[in-house]
């Protein structure tokens, strides 16, 4: 029986890299996102299933896990990637949008972790991984909402690592400290390797996933060689 | 002209200590809380004004600042104390309550900071202080929502310290690492000074408030001598 | 009976500010440094005693504490300020000098803390304060030796805070994140308050010293309002 | 041409696991330690060379690198594992031993990193890895010297990551947070996986070593699933 990975926020380049790498490793992949139309190509390529979800809504998250379970089985690898960022001087921010970014970046992480934990504790094993950013550990000026959301997600991950690791569930938090290359953001020709390759990030996720439980990592950061920190 | 301090979450013992100390220092005090009936005694004692507010609601926060401004003037010292905590295994938590704790602990901090910043940037000076907890820097097992809220509040404070300090607004975050003594939680007779005295905490807030801008603190922690950390 | 403060590394501007402030508060001051000739003026001004010591030498540190104890009494306030910094690419550093900077910045802190603890544990109270820098929490490029020394001093302070606080000895670590103004490094005219005033730093040390033991701080940072961090 | 890995502090169980894993990956291994007699078996098993060195002595470290270079070539993978730990109340520690532990745990790391950097900057690539411990990020009571040494080593690693990464040298620091199983410290029968398996740790070192430079990690922690943190 193959493992099943559920990737939330599947529209990102990192999610696509994770999906391809997992599939290559023989893991069944479930892709979940608010918009799944544009995931048809990826899904077809690697034989993944697609699920529509707004991860900030309790009912939808519960429904998502039920659907995945019915169609594929319990996902023992759950990855939470969604985030929303609004920038600007604090006086210029729209309070409604700020709450929305918190819901997407952090509260959705809680909902997904809760739904995952309910099932993984029954199965007796599994992994829940959270994708962080530079803002997870450093609150930048003019970026308060993103700092709030990513700090909160890190607090969630740390709390769950303490709570769930002794119950055989591997919780990890990845601090991605730098830009990720994509079609819209190609590598600058004169600055080789100055943007993270999503395939390289995915490879590190897989390494952490492969760790035996006597040597688990709860947090790791990744950045390009030339990134200032 | 005296300075005006606005204390949000005025129902706590720490808030009462801050109010009394500020009043003693000649600072005009405005007390804001969801329930202000029980603040009548304190307000009368120190000549403070009371304001009703649910700090997690944008409209109410804006109205609060307008009322304080009209009645007393612009508050140049703003302190955010509210927090909500629910504990338990992640699988047992009520998602609706979790979101509510985030709104009270962190989102309200944003709303208050935004309303304060709008006014302080015009005045050209001021202080915004946030009260944190052990959970601000350590995510404990079975306490994910509090970790999320307090980590988020710390991210907010750190971001604002970077953004607003160079604009002459002192932003600080206080990590209160231990229990605070109160009528309901008296000092254990056999463990002297094992709970924080809210008057002692307030004294440190005042010390930080008195710092000249060439030597500002953005974060400080406080704990009883016998507290494990 | 007045308290006695022993300031090690007394030649710095911060030490002078601490000495003057303590004297003003009625505390008897002992100044210790490798060169005490130039401390004659300060000592005369505030009625302080001077002691010669190389704080990186076990015998000299033990002798220092014995001398202070004989002449003045047990110093219940002990402040460790010495540090040495050499900068440059790692490949260009002189290994002999690197070891020397570790001895001055960190090992001397251990020796002083040990000599102080031996006496304070008998007295049953006291304070040991360590002066850190930006490099205490961030290892900068081309500054490996200073990072090593200041990180080590912070590790010492944190370990001692955990060990000695429950024995009624207040251990604190001050992260001074910015340049300190002095005769040799005057405030830039066009950048007011961009350098820390040593008198302002000293005032914060005094505030921490005055904390009752139910609300002790072990670490605090200080920086100018315009300092990037 | 195969890569060459130089492992300093080769007598530990982790070093042996690293040596075997590297050899299996086709990497030529050089083992360096103060006592190399007992390394004969391991060296024979994997075809490794042995070198005697006290890594806290500048001359010996320089000589070591020269010997390795002559016999095998420039080692482009350099791992620093030595540490010394003395525990006890601060008042009971022997100052001479404390200095010695700093020299072994931290100063030796500097000497090795300097000798490595001199050669790697000429080659234009390479990796320098440092092995940390729980004490690298938390100063425990009654363990001041170990905290000083490990904090210092972390400061060194962080400084060098900032300095050398942009010069194509991967610097990483591994926080090993838990006991490592060995012949002398076997796994408790009733607590499976409660001690780190050195082979599992080594596998994570290899994963970090294999990272492309667009996604480098400078710090990662590892602990058993049931370890409290």
C-alpha cells in the first residue's frame, strides 16, 4: 500500500515540485486548492487527484479530508502551503484584508492540522509539514500582516511538534528565506542560483520526511547562497 | 499638558497596576474594556475615564480612539493587554473558538496599533506597548491557539518596532513568563515571590516608557526568580 | 550599610556612566580595569576605589574580589563589561589574537561570575550583570571572533540565570545593539540620537537592578530609534 | 576525481557513522583525532586515512591540513565534531578545565574553519559543518562551560555562513538535541527510538551536503520523537 500525500495550496510552484517528487517516489498525491482548473495538467502528468477547498473554512477542510479518505485513503503526509501577504505602512492597510490574510496563512493551517491529527492519531503515524518564510522569524517593517500570519503558523507548528511527535506524528516547519524561481520570476542571468529552485526545496522536504523518528527535525531553513540574512 | 495613556483590556490586574502607576506619575488614564461596569471603582480612585470596546472589531476600535481623543486628547501611550486562551489537545478544540482567540489576542492588537499609529504619526511621538506571555516565544503542547495568538502579536510588535521606531514611536513587547498574583490567585505561602506582582511588572513598563529614544528596548522578559525556563 | 558595586572593565564610557549613576544612588563603587591610571579622575569625582585586574586571569580575579572584600566589603552588584574585538576575513585572522579575544570577552566573564557567585551565595543575595552586543545574538560576516566571544558570554549568562536566580542572585544580560557615543565618537549632528547615550544605558541597568525578585528580567536589548535590526 | 571529507573528532560514534556513509557514497575519508590507535579498525574497514591532531593547537591544525592535502588532496568537506563538557555548580568548576573546554569545543572549531577556508576559497567550493548540541541554543543550569563552548561554536558557524556562503562554501550547524545511542549507551528496551541513531544523524548531514547552493540550510536541529524541548 502506497503512502498518500495531501498538498494544500497546490497552486504554487513549490507544491508542484513536491507533487512531482512525491509521485516519482511512488507516493499517491492529492492536490487541494481554491482553484483547481489550472491544476489539471499537473494532475494528469503525475496521476494526482484534485480537490477544491478554501482551507480557511472549517467545514470545507473537514469535507476535504473526508473526500480524500473516501477516494484514496487517509493521507499520512499533509503539507500546508497557503499564505496571503499584503504589504504597506500599517496606517494604509485594510483591516478586513488583514484578517483575511491571518485566516489563510495561519488559521487554515490550524484547521488542516486538526483534521489531519484526528486521522493520523487513529492510524498511529504520519507527517504534517508547514511552509514558512523569512517572515516566520523576522517581522519586517511595512509587512505586519505577513509577520503576524507566519509567526502564528510557526507557533502552531512548534506547539504541535511538542504535542504530536510523542504520538508518532512528525511535525516540521520549513523557513524558506528567499525568493522562489518560477515562470513569472525567472532566475536573473547575472545572479546564478540567487532564487530558490522549488525542486531543490522539495528535495529537502523529502529528506526530512524520510527521517526515522529517533532523529526528527522540527525546523529547518533554506536560502540561496547569496541571500543576505 | 499631561500625557494620556490608553489601556486596552483594562479588566486585568496588570492593567489596574499600570493605571494606578501612570496616574501616580501624573499621566491621564483612559481605561477600555468589553465590560466597564466593574472598572468604576478603579476609575473613581485614580480619576480615569472608561470606554467600552471589543478590540477585535475595526469599527469599535476606531470609535474608541475618536472618543478618547474628543474627551481627553490623543493618547500617546497605548497599551494592548487583551488575550484569550483555550487549551487542550488539538483534536478537541472548537475551530470557532480558535478563530475568536486569534481575533482577541492578535488581530485586536493590530487594530489598536493601526488606530494609534494614525494619530501618533501626526503628533510625531508616542509609545505602543504589547503584553506577551511565555507562549510568545515557546509553543507549548496542548496550547496551539494561545501560541498562534501570542506568536502573531510578537510578529506584529517586531514589525512595527522596525517600521515605527524611526518615526519616533516606541514599540515594545513584554514577555510575561509566569503567573501573575491576584485575588483569585494569591501568592502560595510556602513559595514567596513565585508569582509576578502586577505592580512590579507595571514598574518595568514605566522604566521602558521613560527610555530616551537613543536607547530604546523593543523586547524584555519578566519572570519570578524560581520560575523554570 | 550601603550596597557595593564592582564594575569590571571600568575604562569604558558605559562603565563611567554606571559608576556615576550608582554613586548618585548611594551605592559604593569599586572600579576594576587593566589600566587604572586614567580612572583617577572618575574615582575622585565619585569617591570610588580602583583595582588593577586582568579579568582573564584566574589568580588576578580571585585577588581582586579578596581586595574589594577587605577594603569595602562583599560587592553584591557585579558588572562585567570587558570585551575584545578583532574583525576581518576569517583567513586573515591571527589565531593567537582570536584566543585572546575569547579569553577577554567570555572566559573573563566566567571567572568574574564564579568569584562573585562564591561570595553572593554566602551573602544570600546579589546581582551579576553582563554587557552584550549586537554580536551576542547575530554572528556577522568578517567578525567571527567577536561573535564567538559574545555568544559564549550570552550562553554563560543564560546558564547562570537558570542556576543562580532560584538562589536569589539576579543574573541579567544586556544586548547593546548600536554604537555608544563618546568623546572619540560624538553624535552626528545630522542624526540626532543615532548613538546610544551611556547614561541612558546605565539608567536601564539601574531599572533592572531595582526589580523585585518576583519580576526579574534576564535579557533586554537596547538600540537607538533609527538603528536597523 | 572523488571528493575528500576530513572528519575532526573522529573518535565519536557520529564520526564513525559519517565516515561509513561518506565512504559508501564514494567519498574519500580522512579521520583526525587526538588518539588514532582505536580508529584502525574503522579506517581499515572503509579505506580511510588517519591523522593525529589536537584541534585546539594552531600549529597542529595547519599541519593536519597540509598532511591531508599532500596525501589525499584538498578536503572539500570538513566536519568539526570535538567538544568537551564539564558540569557542576559554577562555584565548583576548575577554571583551568573551563578554559580547556572552550578551546576544544569552540576555539578548535575556529582553527579548523580557518585552515579549511584558506584552501576552499582557492578551490572555489566546499562545505564546513559544525556539530552542535542542545546547549548550542539553551544554556542549562550547572552547565555553564558547555553552554559557553557550544554558543561560541554556533556564533562562529553563523558568522561564517554569512561570510563564506556567498563565496560558494556551504557552512552548516547541526543542533543535536538528545542523547546518541552507542555501545556504552544502548537504547532503553522500554523506550524505543529515545536515543538518536548516529547513522540517522549522518544521513541528514549527507542530505544537507547534497543541497544545491540555491537552497542551502545553515542550521537544522535533530531530536528523538519523545525528547522534551
